[in-house]
C-alpha cells in the first residue's frame, strides 16, 4: 500500500519523453514509487481524444496504469473526464509540455486535481531550429542538396549567378514578431551573425538589449526577413496575412517555426507565386499533418518545409522530465507549485 509519504507516481511517457527519463528525474526529487507506461507517440499520431486535443488515444491504458496513483506525469496522456472520474486517488497531473492541452482543466478542478506544465522546455531547441530554417532558406541549402545528392546534378552552380545567389545575415535587416523565450534567443544568435535585428512585441516595453522596437507595419516595411515567435491567440490568429506580406520589401523571406495559424498560408502562396517573396521556411502549419493537396507542395523550389521538428532534441525531452519532476517534488514536500493552472 502506497502512503502519502511515498506516493505512487505514474510516468506515462512515450518514444520521445521516455518513461525512464521521467522516472529517473522524479526519483531524484523525492521518495516515491514509480510505475512506467509507454504511449505510442510519435510512432502513432496524436489527435483529439474525447474532449481534449493533442493526446494519445489511450484512455483505457492510462486508467489501468493509474490504479492507486496520486500523481501522473505525462506528455500525451489523455486526461479526460472519464480518466479523472475513474481515478479518484489522483491529485496531481504534470504535463511535460508548454501547455496542458491534453487535460480537461475544468474536470480536473471539479475532481480536485492540480495541473502543472513545463514552460520553456523547448525554447533553445526551437530557437536553434528557427535559425537553421532561416539559413537554409536564405542560401537554398535544401534545394542544392536535392540537385546534387538526389539528382547528381552540379546545376546548383546557377546559384552563383547574381540574380539567384542568396542573402547573408551580416547587415541584413531581420524582424522578429514576438520576443518571448524563443524570440529573444533567436535575436541573440542573429546579432552574433551581425544582422540588424528589429522587434515587434506589444507586450514588451522599453529597450530590449539594445534592439530596435517597432510597430508591426514599420517592422514589415524595413525587414528583408521576418521570423514569427508570437503565441497563438484569438488576436494573433492570421496575424500575417495578405496586407502584411504586401508591406515586406520585394524578395523578402518569411520563417515560421511558432504556430501555423499565425500565418495565412494562401496569402503566403500567392506572394510566392507572384514573386513578391523570394522564399519561406515553415515548420508549422494551419493543418497538421500538412495535407497532400496543400498549395505549399507545388512551391517546393522556394520553400523549406519540415514536419514540426522545432522541439525535437534530446535536451528537450530531458528538460521536460526535469521540470515536471521538480513539480512533483514540490508537491510531495508541500511546497508551492511553480507552474500550476488549477
């Protein structure tokens, strides 16, 4: 029988945030019993499960693993009304993600279950990936690789013509839309390259590390490249549409590794097809997985497309487990929780 001093913790990990990573991190924080469960993501897709989104379809497996458990640590476990009702001893859920989208928060509150999450776990990884996308788009690295490695063609030398040669970051005006945990890291890297970085973020006041703060329209009008780092809210959905893309200088480049719906994909395709934009690099999309009939596929020669990989680093999985485990430790010791929503 598990006591409150040695609670049962279920480490419901997956093939990215491994159950063993969670278990090891939790055991380093407190005395507890840990039961491991492996969910199918990313080898199996996530989706909506009952009333929650972005979860593994594993309510029955989770209910079985949670028998007698007081704590659940998970990334993709579907914490639905059904799961909460079936697990009356559960008192704490910690989600190894930037937000608990796989948890029914209203139901958790009704069942007296605290819910925590792991902010900042993928900020460094996403920032690095954003810079990688930017460099790939500016210098057409994927297209050159395709020509030589896949087709055996040296025709990439055409990129040495003035008309088709790429841009370099030194002295390049780059606009960042959003200056949170990811945007601020991207800014530091770009400044090290010698780029002239501007920032638009309505929540930032005053000077930010010597960078120029701009209105969105001013930033768009002055930037040869923009990268998106805003949170997706009702106000930011469709933030960059046809009007905004039209304010960019001809031949500009757009990078989005934040959230797909920040950007109007049809407007982006129109700007690429019409020659207004030189290129774009995307890691996130309005619909994921990217549909086979998306207009983006036909523009591959001007696009860098990756399947939402910004946070795919081993360090992210390890950080997520550590942040989550720290919350478990605080709860066991009766300390205030750091990242709690209910």
